[in-house]
């Protein structure tokens, strides 16, 4: 009898606790995905990576490098292709740096690797499609926006074409910054002003095009069906920028571009043709995150983070930053890629990260980037939770685990 009374006495307490927990969850979901979709409640600041939490002993790094060196002559590759994207963009610059490191006999142990960058593709989606071609799987690496890698791996989102199976992550390089570019005297001051405007939005198989599709869809959802953004696709960034000062039927009111800042082609346009300004996009973080949730039912993914375009990036006047969004980019390989090549790439991304930074930024720009986002480490994507959807290549995981003490595996998606 006393046991029965005790259980009955605890039942109201348990019910009350469940009610409180449900209320808390309800508030969270309402803030993250309610309202007009532009609430800043869902803030995705890049979490600290394992290397930031605990510095890896230098001896562990040396041991991992020694192991990578020992595996160099087990390679089955001679020619290595690094698929980049458009010329005069950060991806082509990154690829050139990686090709130089891979081809260096002093680093590759004289195993005969000859690497070359392929900077004649549309961008991320095409790069990843190329990785799915059987003859490209073994000795090819690709640069890509990592959110698009998830779409391509699963054949979902705004990726056009069937799923590309067998993709794996090698490591993160940095972030692609979402840049909405307009003439300096433009009347467009926010994404709300894009209603009825023509916007150059990248090549069809590019990461820019995919994120533009998401952004424009969310603008129409928030502003109403009467707000139609007119996207134009099919032009490389150099061609798209020319449309800003065109007086013909091909005139564009804005150009959307997702890439590292600065981008050489954008800088040259600002210096040689007409002055530009950037339109803030940070208010649209929650809306874009909602789109991700609609595809993957995951509120825990930390993919779209806040960033800023600094005046120093493009020598802009007036000198004030533009708040925007960013997504991680990195190196991707097929799961069938040569393990020695993948392990070497992971090693280079870790030990020679300064060369990748110097490829894109001058010293003062690098310092500004470090203050805004923190330099990515090769394993920073672990914090973004992208590894929930696309696995880390076993050879890269081996290096990171030994050298940096990164945890193996990845937590399951948060429903």
C-alpha cells in the first residue's frame, strides 16, 4: 500500500516536469523557425574546434606526419587532378596552392606525383559530379561548398541531377562568403529591395546558384507572391559583373556571388569599371536555416554562419563592414580515392595552412578574417555537423585522429 501511495505521489511531479520541458522546447522552436523567418534568434557562430580546445602535442603531429610520409610510396597515382571552378576566384587560387604542394618532391618523397588545377568548371556542383565519374575517383580531389556536398550526396535540395554516391570529406579550408553586389549608387539597400529586380546568380552547376535559389525562394515566402526576384544564370563571375553597367537588355541590377572575400575578379571590377557596394544579408540566416530544416529535419546543423565583408577586403569607401552570411568550403574526395593522396592532402592542410591563407589574403586582411570568423582548421567541419551527412575519408580521419586528437565519428542529427 505504501509503495502504491509513493508512486502516485511522484506522478504529478513527473507530469509537471514534462509540461515544463515541452514548454521550453516549444519556445525554442518558435524562436528558431517562427515569425517572418528572419529572426536573429538562430545564431550560428562557429563553435570552437577540438584543436582550439586542447592544443595537440607537437610530438603527435610529428608522428602523424611521419606516418603520412611512410605511406607516400603506396600511392597508385601519378597525375593528380584538383577540380576547382572558375578562374580568378579563390577556388582556383586554393587549387593552385594545393597542386604545388602535392607536386613538390621535397614533400611527396619523390613519388612522382604531378598535380594540376582544373579551373574550367562551373563550380561546386559540377566539381562533385566529376568526382562521381568512375575514372576520376582514384586520383582526383575537388573543392566545394560543404553544404552543397550534403545536397549532392543525397540528391536533395536544389541540386539538379541524381545523387552522387561515395563522397567523403578531406578537410575544411575556409568559408564562402555570400556577397550581394550592386553599383555604389544603387537604390538596393537590402534583400527586400530585390523584388522585381534582375539578379545574376551564377552558373547552373555552381554553389552560388544553389544558395541563390534558396535565398530568392525565402524572399518570396516572406514578402509574398507579388515579390518576384528575376534570376539570370549562365554567366561566369567576370561576365556577370559586366551586366551591372550594361545599358542593354542584359542589364542586371545585382550580382550574387558565394566565394571567399576578396575575390580577385570582383576586386578588379571595382578598380577598373565602377565602384560597388555590398548589400547586407545577415537577417536572412534563420530563413535559409529553415530551408535546410525542411530538407533534413535537423535544427542542430551549424552550417550557415554570420560573417562580414570588410572595407579592406575590396578597398571600399565608405569604410564600414557589411554583415552577411558564410558557408564552409573544403576539399572533397571519393571514398575510393587513393588513401596516400588523401592523407597527404590532410597533412598539407594542417601543416601548411599558412600557405592557403597567404594565397587569398594579405597580412592585414588575414588578421581581419581571423577576428571575424576565426581561421578554419581542416577539421572545423566537425563543428558544423556536416559530417552527420557526409563521412570523413578514413585516410583523413586517421591523420586528424593521430595528429590533432580529433574525435572519431559524428553525433546523429538533432530532430
